C-alpha cells in the first residue's frame, strides 16, 4: 500500500523561465498581453504583463491557466466543445472556455499551466505555447497524499467514530483542497457532506487547523469570515508528512464540534504514522513534544496504538474488552476510578462499553510522572481532571 507518493510541481525558477520565454515571444510580435502561471490546482504562482496590456486581461489570463491546469488539457479543447454545440461544458466547475491556456507537463504529470490574454485567441495561445516550448521546466518534488492514504485517514476516523457510537461524515482532500475520499455512514446527516469537505479544504489550503479560524471569528476578528475559500468551523486538520502538508481531513456530524476535531486529529495522525512504519525508519515513528499539545491518535500499529490523551473535563466509564491501557501523566492532575460495577452500561462497538457511572471502584489520584496500567475488561472513569490534563497512552491488544 502506497500512502504517500512524490509529485512534481513547477517551482519559482521554472515559472520564471516559462514566462521569460513567453514574454520574449510576445514582445517580438508586438503583442500586448498578460501571462499567468499557476500550480496544478490553478492557484497563481507568477504573473507577467507586457506594456499597454488591457487591464481586463489579468483575470482572463488566470482563468485560462486555471482551466488548463485543473482539466489537464489546453483550454482550446473546452472552447471548441462549446463552439461545436456542447453548451453544457460552460457549466463545468472552474472552467473558462477560452483559448490560451496550456498545461505544463513533466513525465506525463501536470505540474502547472500558463494562460495568456490580450490579443486574438490564436495569438494568445501562441504566446503560451512559446513559453512552454522554449523553457526548461524546472520543478520541485514534494510528498503527496495518494488515494490509499486518503482512504486510510478517513477509515481510521470512521473506525474510532464507530467505536464511540457516532456517525459523522468524513472527507480527505489533497494539498490543494480537492476531494479525494468521502466516508458517509448510512446514519450520517446529509448536511455534513458539504461541511466536512469545506473544513478539510480550509485546513489544506491554509496549512493549519480550521479551528484557528473559528477561534479568530469568535474572539474579536469576525473579518476572518472573509478569508477566501475558508470556513471558520473546527473539524478540519492538515495531514503533515516530513514537515509538509500533503492533504487534510474534515469531520462533521459527531456529537459536538469538539468531537469533530478530536476525530479529525486521529485521521491526520494515521497517515504519517503508517507511512513511517512502511518507510525507511525500520518501523520507528518519531513524534515531537509539540504533537502532544492538541491530543489525538499518534499511531495505529499492529498490536498497539499510541495516543496523546487530552482532557479538560471528566468522562464516562469506559470498558475495553480487547485492549490494555497504559497511561503516563504528562501534565495536570486527575482522579481515575478503576474496577467496580458499571451502572446502565451500553455497547458502543465490538467489545466496547460505556456507562454514566460505576459503583465499588478504586480511586487513583494521578499527578505528572505517574503511570497507571488498566487491564482489559476493567471499567475505568476519569471523575475529575485539571484543565488541561495531558497524558500519553499505549493501548495494547489483548
């Protein structure tokens, strides 16, 4: 299973080389044009304007380039479809059916695109083609999420959601915010299909948790609502591999916004953990101390899981038939009950029970540095915790 691949993207040197060649051609012909160069998602990388180019061409050139990038074909093909009577092509999302956009390809992979506007359609296209033909396409290599990686992230969240007895919609997107995988349980609310993808896109294209924007909007900066293509709702988390954002996950429809985020963090951690296990680290997975700050699943490995626990309030009684919990307190204090008889237990998944309270249990007062090992089949409950209470958990299959 390949979770992360290497993809090529036009870099600054490559972009400037293409625009330099296109600009030389345009000046030789006396063309007054604007040239835009975009990445594979149609986002602007570099821009060039010859003297006396019309102002309106700035946006049109970008539209043409974006069309060529996201449809991985010359924008001429779209205009010809429309001219031949296929008017429905005008409804394609993100399309500009205008000649002049040319994709940039290396080894068969689209690494960007160039669009030109300002003269006749054929002259615009000739400028773009001159840039592509005369320039050496210098590219950067970057890790990229694969479909298998997107599926793993979403299904890791889905498994934990099922264990908790909730049914959110889960999405995984690539680094440009484009949808790669959607997990929609039968019991999920329909509205969450769009919301979860919005959250994931926000985390991907802004390279941060979507919670950052919710915090800004709710604590005195409502203008955060105007950020392009962003939604200020927690539940979107970037997937980071080797220090680079390769995609993101979004969760919508759990019992609360906080739980949406808790689940999203699990999916965001699942891919780098699994990729590290399958890569050159001989099974070793490193997590910097900062990774413990937000909590969430660190690794889901054969035989055990690593979890960065974070609590701000007491919880329900938990019972794991097939897992041993070994906790190490990192920060804060808590009271944990173990043993006893669960009151009104309910099943939330195979071998997993929850209950509002327990009778006849033993109390343990936990402080930083303490370790508590709870065998499988033993009820346990956090009855009081400091805010925050951080702890490291190893869950061993039993």
